[in-house]
C-alpha cells in the first residue's frame, strides 16, 4: 500500500508573540472529509510593515476574508480560488484604507500575505508584498519567487501568482515575516528546520529574534511532511483444542446422581402439564352449562313490508341526508368566509419573526452573559454579533413580533453597541442659574466665551445684555447692554462675543466693536470702542468672529470675521499699540467661496470650522488633508450635525491636544485628535437629554492627567460636565467640585 502523508505543524503561540506585532496567523485543517478532499489544509500568514492598532485590525480583516472566501468559493480549482480570495481581501482593504491609514504615495500598501495549501500530495503557495515562503527539500533551502514583492495590500491592479508543486516525504514549507529573516538570516532558518521538529524550530527562531532586539512583525508558520505507515488487520489466532477422550460414549454427567435427578424433574413437569389440561376442560364445561341456564327470547315472526312502504322510507332517508349535507356545507362556507382564519403568509411571517428574535438573543448571549464580556475581550467579533442581532430585531419587528418582546432585547443590544462604540456617559452640574424677576421676561442665553480671567461671559437676547459670572460669589454682573452710553456713543444690541488676550470683544448689531477689560476680580472693568477699518461696510450678515494671540507679551491678537456677503474670512492685523485694527483687512481664504453654512469656528493657529454639519480644518487659507475620523456607530446614529466646535485656549496648543464638536442631531460631544484627526471618544449625558438645549460651549483643559471639562450654556443656566465616565450609583463621585447653582439679580450693572 502507498504511504500517506502527515503534516507536522510548527507555530508560535499567541501569548509568546511580541506586544507590538501586527501579524495574524491562521491554520485550518478541515475535519470533514469532503472539505479536506476538495480544499485541503490552509496555512495563512498576514504581515504588516507598520506596527499599530490599525495595522493589527487590517491583518485580521485580510486573514479572515481570505479564509472565508477560499472555503466558501466552489466555482474553480485551488489556484483560482486563492487568487480570488486574495483579490477580495485587497478590495476590502482598499475600502478601509482611509480609516486604517493604509494609503501610500506609490500605491503599495504595507500588508503582506503568505499562503500555503496542501491537498494530498499537491502543494500550492503564493506570496504578496512583505511575506516570504521557503521550501526545504533534501536540506536545501529554496525561495519561492514573487515578481511583485514590493507591492503590498492594498494595491491597485494586483494579480497574485500561485505556485504549484508536489510535496514528498521530508519536505518542509516555511511562511515567515521578512522582518525575522532580515534579523537572523536564511542560514539560521535552514539549520533550525533541518535539525529540529517544526514546532521547536519556530520557538527557537522566535527566541533568537527577541534576543536580537527584534520588534514589530514576527509571524511564522512551518510544517513538515512525514510518512504514516500503512496498517493491515491480521488473522485472529484460534487455540487448538485437545482431542475428546470420550467421543462416541453415551452422554452421561460426571456428577453422581445428576442424571437420575434430571429424569425425575422431567417426569414431574409432564404430570403437571396433563393436570393443567384436565382442569381447563372442566372449567370450560361449567361455563357452557351456565350459559344454557340463561333465559332465551323466542324467535320473532317474519313480517313482510310492502314495496311502497320501503320506497317511501328510502325517499325520506335520502331527503334527510341531503338536508344534512346542505346544513353542514352552509356552516363550513360560513366559517370559511367569516371566521378568523390565519393566512399562510401570516404564519410564515410569524415564524420568520420568531426565528429572527431567537437569532438576536443567541448573538446577545455570545456577547454578554455569566462570565462572558466579548466587548472587552474581542471588540470586532462583538461588533459583528451585535450588528447582526440589531438587524435581526428589525426583521422581527417587521414580521409583527410584539414590541413588548423586541424592545427589552433591543435595549440590551443598543447598550452593548454603545460600549463597543466607545460612548462615555457623563454627568452635568449646574454652575450658575439665571432666575428672572417676578413678572419679568425669562432669560434667553445665546452665546458664551471664557474670559482671560477664567470667568464665563454670556450674552442674553431677552435683556440684550452681556453678563460676567462670578462663580465663586454666585453673582452676575451686567457689563454691556443695549442703549448704554460709552463716551459719546450708545451701544446697540450685542450680537457676537470673542476673547482676545485680556480683552472681551463685543460686536453689536450696528457692526460697532467694543472692548471690555477687567480692572479687578469683582466684575468691574472699562469699556471702549475699538476702531476696525471698514467695519461700517460689513453689512448685517456677519455670522462669526474669532481672534488669535500673536504676541502674548504685549497682548496683541489678530481679528477674524466671517463675512458671507464677501464670501471670505476677513483677517485684521492689530495696531502696534493694541488700540485697534487700523489696517485694511486681507482675504484669509485662498479662494473666495460661500461660507453661509459655517456655524462656529475655533482658532489655534489653524482654523477649525463646523460647516454643513461637518468639522474641517483650514491651514494657510485652504482646507488641508486633515480628515476627522468617524465614530463608527452609523448603525445607531446614521447622521451627524456638528454645529459647535471648541478646544484648548492655550495659544501654544496648535496641533496638540483635542478638538471637540457638538453633534446636535444626536445630543453628544465628539472628541478628535488635533494632529491626526483620529476620532477619540464620544460623550453623552447620563441622566437626561439636556444637551438638546446646548447653545454654546468651551473647554477647560485638564492638567496633570486630569480629564477635560466642558462648560456649556443652556437657555438660562451655565453647566459643567467632566469628560470622563460617570460612576455607578455606588461608585465615587466624578462630578465637578463647584457648588449648586445661584441666582443673578436682573438689575446688576458694571
């Protein structure tokens, strides 16, 4: 019989791998005979030139795609299926290139693939990008060629080549990261595979790699073909019995008197059978005699029925049968026409809805349960299961499953999805609450900024005033108001607020710019009008105003004004003495464009703008390549409407720290990294939906590792939220230390 091949596998255990390794290893040895005969064993290595969280996610995505597509595709042979599976993985990485940071100027991605398939005596091997395959045969090391070794995934126009050959006893195949080969050399690899078992060889190479200060990609898989000797079933040996010495003699028991006892027992059994037969016959005769003694009915006389009577009886019976059939048929038709019958389609719909609900509950049990927390252990798998469960609940609801059954399951799925999406529930504490005087108009706050002294300044549309809030003394001071005379000029209704250096800038509805500067910490200060060249020509459509501190020693700052009629952001340089902006404005945008949809701006050297519900960054007058990331929770929140932006007020914080936006459509705060644009977290009020009335906000940066604080304005109150997870009911308090709200007298003045 021909010898069969057995593959000895060698692979580095996951817990022994380097912490910064992005590689993913997959080994599939099917236990189903039909799959093993048609697809064989799959050995897959996916590597990456870069080491990051996104690189690890990319290699896992590619490995899972190649494995699933290869075993699912039955349309062609092994070579074509491998090429199609790698092409599908390449396509998915191309779609995720922006999010995973896989783009490169040359179009060659950082992801490499090494794959080997063994079916019987056939072996198929393919490599793409930074992954290498070595064949060891008769102690000789051979490299499988790859004409496009520099082209990693994702890449446009990728056509992987698959090598096919015969595998014999003693052959070994190694799929390994080029990072290990570059560090140790091919001779070290060959010596380990020739002299050691594949598992020992892989562990030896990995230890040598770590001892050589290796870092990053460290994936390696090896297997060796060995012979399994055939087995045959031998004939069962039967012991030889000795010849019988009493052959031909009468059968007699060797036990004394045994034959006599047996004969007596047989005689007794025969006598018992005879007695039983006699007793049964006597009993039967007794029963027959009792039946004869019972009274009998005389035979009736035969009566002759006339033919006419018989026909009349038959006619009446036929009429009765027809009437019965008519009544039964009428009842059946009535039940069919007016009864509550259930259509076949409704039965199918109910069955489909119950199946969808069962599938959702099954996925939920796999994610969360007793001793199970898949969100913390494997976030990607948890997202897949929860997304499928959420979709199945929608199908169940469409199939008319009661909302009382679906809603509790959906609430659990949504809560787990929020955890997986990184939603942070925070609390809010009121810092100051405005209370209108008895009979007076209620407050209607519209804008808020943080002054140079750290106090919040708010603008109220109802009283047409600007207030400075003293949070320590719980007092509001009116520092500007419509109709107030300053020098020889009256102030119009305040429209926009901004902070520049030590100054609070107030723009009124007549485009007059006022500067208020504090003189003490009790709310007193001086108000002067600031000269701005060409301010009288602005019109009544100015929608935003901001500043950037250019000289912190002298307190000089640039002024930026959003002017939709000019389709520009006007930039004004300050006078040398800081008295105003006498120079003519310059067009800050490189190209004039419509800015009507801009709703908020934040300046730290670059300008962050919310426009059309999206966040963008402008550098040197134009939108740069900075692209804010997505929260990834489009399943629950498909749209966003970012209308406010805020960040650190530190003038030295350009491209450092975080920038925050308020998403009005979902009542949440989104945080992004200034430098890379990566999405960091999203925050949501835990106890209520009060952020639905959020009108303005600013950020107080945390120090010494403390979380940032969000100060936000509602219709009649200033509130504060610490941007960290809110504690449970029995946990320590994470709320701000500021005391409860105070009320402000409406008659307070500067």
